[in-house]
C-alpha cells in the first residue's frame, strides 16, 4: 500500500513542477510572438 502512496506523491510533485515551469515561462515572456514583427511591417495601414 505504501507504494501506491509513494507513486501518488511523486506524480503530484512532478505535476506541480511542470505547472510551475509553465507559469514561469509565461511570466518571463517565453511565449512571445517572435515572427510577428516581420509580418507587421508588411501590413498596409
């Protein structure tokens, strides 16, 4: 039975770590649009 609890604990820790990495990536602008600037210069206004 302790193995089940250990696996549950490990999965929660890994899930929380992945979520924290995702939140960090969003807050540090890792998902900014790097292609947008070169396409915006071609738009007629």
